[in-house]
C-alpha cells in the first residue's frame, strides 16, 4: 500500500488532508506530539469524519496510524524513507520546528531509494512549501541537496475547509463542513489523490482563497467580537456586519480581478458562496477561534495587510481593509496568548509602532494613517 507521512494529527489533518489520502488508498502515518491522539490512532486504526449538514453524513477513515516525533524520531525517519507523499497541516509557525527531522528523513531516504517523494505544506500561508523547503535546506549540506534533485519535489498548495474547534471528549472523530478545496501547483505527473486539483499556476487560486475566505473569516470574527457575538453564524445574522464584510471583500476582489483577470460576476458569486458557507450553524464556530493569533494574521503577507498593501499599490480602495486591520488590533481576548501580547504592545508603544513591527507598515504610510482613523472610530 502507498504511504503518506502527514505532520499534524489535529482536526484539519485528520478531517481534511489525511482523510483524502486514506480515501485514495494510501496508508496515512500521522506525526504529532499529542500522545493521546497518537495512542488512539494506533489503537483504533480508524475514525469518522462527520459533515456539518442536516443529514450529518459520516465517512469512516481507515488505514491510519501515528508516531510521536519527540519520542519516535527513528520511526519517523523510517516512515519518510518509504513514503510517496509528505504533507503538513500543522501551522506555518511550526514548520521550522519539524524541518530538522524531515531533513534527517530525506538524508536517509536518498541513501536507499531513487523513488520520488512529493512534499506539500497544506497551510494557510502563501508559498508555505517554499518556506518549508528553505527550513529543511538549512539542515542539509550541498552534496545532500544535489542528491535530492529529481528525487524530492516540493509543491505549493492552497487549502480550504472549515474545521471548527471540536468537543470530542477523547474521540478521534472530526466535524467538518461539506465544502473543501485543495489545489496543488505542479507540472509533474504525480500519483492521484481524490479531491486534489492540479494547476500549473497557483497564485490566482491561493490569493483568491486567502483574500476571500481567510480575509472574510477574520473580518467576521473581529467585528463579531467587538459586538459581543459568540459564533460566526450568529455574527452573520447582523446585516450591518454582513454589509461590512461584503464591502471588505469587494476591495480584495477588485485587486484580484485586476491582478489575475478574474471574471467579476464569477468572483462575486464566489464571495456570496463563501459567506453562505460561513452561515452554517452546524459548525457552531466561535469568533474567538477564528480570531485567534492576531499577530500572525496581521503579518505583512497575511489576510488583512497583504491585500491592503496590494490594493494601495494598484491605486484601489483599501478603506474597509483598514477597518478590518483596526478591528484585529482591538481583539483583546484574554485566553489568546497573541491577543494579550498585542494589547501589551499597543499599550507600551502605540498602534503605529505595532503596525510597523507586526505588519511591516511605515508609521507615516497612507495605510497606517487610515488604520489609525478607523481604530479611533471603532474604539469609541
């Protein structure tokens, strides 16, 4: 049976990427540090993926096992040696931490086989696989890098599926929305995976997804939080917020249409479809989950600041994006470590300094000035 090594045995790993590989006839070895999940995967060897619909359809995922990368490094290396795919769904910030172990696996692999391995980081980050490749190469010498050529392939991808925080109570089962999209950039002929879409140019897909789905989700969460809403669907029952979200996605859409020549009517339909997905009450998705890690989400290449800077460069409107950035700066949820740190930074140095440090925006930039204006209005 074909093998996959997948880093990240959390809900997205099990409910999305790992599930698709299993359904395509692969054995999936999940690699994680969560002892309970790894032990249960090895005990049960299966779990259910449940769809957030009226019918609550269920798919049983089998041919799975687990390894703890902190305790079973040798076994992970052996698994990498025999894999066809190596994938991640672990969070962009964790990629540097797993890179040394992946590097060890690749070093051992090329000693024993010329079989091709396809590496794909399935993260909400532009060029996540390129980032992972860079982290891995920091642990390889020039000779090993040469050996990897034409044996190890790194493909960027775009992933889209809403997987809310679960109340599993020790169960491996995962609740997911029915919709998903997984787009992989390559011109190579690679082993087929059910649900994987192959494209030669990922940029239009990943930016369309990041600046519509992720931007929209974040805007809903931060505005909902400011209005004391509990869940995403509850927030979207507020027509004023829906209007604000649509105006924000109108700005990201204007950039996407100009940059990639998207059909305006089709993109508007895409926006409306995304908003309908967010209204799914069965997901019961908390605004605090979607809004978590605001420092990362305010990064220069992430869902709020990047489309604002691109719109500014293109001479397009970014007022609503500035309001979205301001709402993220006001996310002061006490149980989120980044939210607490962000508020401490604002208290100590002010908003302009934080935008420079976190978002890479000059303190006197047009975007910073607009964010400050929106921040003051929201803060009232």
